[in-house]
C-alpha cells in the first residue's frame, strides 16, 4: 500500500466532498492553469497524493484527490456490485462533473486507480470532459504473478477473517520496517485499512488478478496520454509499463529513485513532470 510521507494538510489544501466522495482540494494562490482529478489505488486513499498537492498548486494547478467508493472516508453500500470497476469509473465521471470549474481538467489514476480511470474514459470515449490522461504505476492487465499470488491470498482471507485480524497477519509478514514508520503515519495506515469496505477490497482484488487488457481500445481514444512510473515496481514491471506506453502512443516518464508510488517517494520530481505534461 502507498504510504504518505506526512499527513498535515498544506495551507492551500482543504478537506471536502465531491459527488459524495471524500476529497482533498488544493487551490493555487494565483492564476489557475488547470485542474487535476487524482484517483488512488488498491488499499489507498486521497492522502497518497498529499505530497503532490502543494507543488502542483505552486505550479498553478488545482488538484482534487478523492477516496474511491469504499475507501477510507468515502464509505459505500453493502452491495458488492457497487464496487465493480464500471461503477467506480462512473464515480470518476461524477466527480469531474461535480467540480464546478472552468478550464482544462486532467485525469490521473494510480495503480488500480489507473484501471478505474481507463474505465471512466472508455465508458463514453465520445464524451470526454478531460484534457489529458495520466496512468501512474499501472499496467495493461493483470498484476505481476508474485503480486497476484499475494492478492489471491488476501481474497481468501477476506472470506474468513475480519480486517483487524488480516492487518495483524500483514504486519507479521512485512516484518520490521527500516527505518521504522513515524507513529502518526503507522496509526493512519492502520485506521485507513480498518475503514475500508470489505466488499470494495474483494472487488478490487478480484479485478487485479483477472483484469482484461484494454490498451488497444484506449489507444483509439484521442486524448493526450502519459504513462508515469518509478524505476522499480512490484505490481506491474517497469518494462511492461513502457510497452504499454508504446502501444498507447503515450508520453513515457520514469521517475528516478521512485518505486510503485512516485507521488509519495519523489513528490517534487513527480509534480514537476505532471505540470510539464499538463502544460504542453
């Protein structure tokens, strides 16, 4: 799971809700060059983008990072069908429609969120409210076999264990972090995990181990695209992401020193790359 480097909101950011989803809204002090909707990945939340919000605001971009349905502070219904990828993609469209802003709107999805925003685009490719699409640390289809095996184990555990019990097992498997997490961050990660809707976790995990390759469909959509990743990635190999970028005819950027979450690992460099792409 992504680990935000800090939790205190910058002065330019406020907590709000958009289209029923919990959000962090970052607002530039000066002229606004555009707006970006940021969608987190599996077991993530809007806080995964917290380190990007101030540098993007300084570059002139309004940012709206959301919890997906069933994540952290967004909640969701009991019905498992509510967490299918098409439903989550519809949420992305609803958030975009609910912004009430003028000017270009850019769309970014991280990890599982990348496949959700892909769904949002493909749901109605002739009606696109976005000026660009960024796929961050995501892939064409199913996740790497080793990660798929771990995800399949989680799916089994969700059928027989509560979230607290699963958390304790995950901590034992992970072992001690070096360096250790700040206590505030550790407490947040635990609290966020427990706030997940199990139905949402099941649906996302099931998708990740069986996701279809829809790259050719997406390549046919006339929308500027960027594939961005770190230089290492446990979920989808970096080389596979580069191949996806070629198939999409997309711009490609690898952030040095970053892993699966460039937004948290190298936020300044990631924000600069995004601002340059959105300004092109």
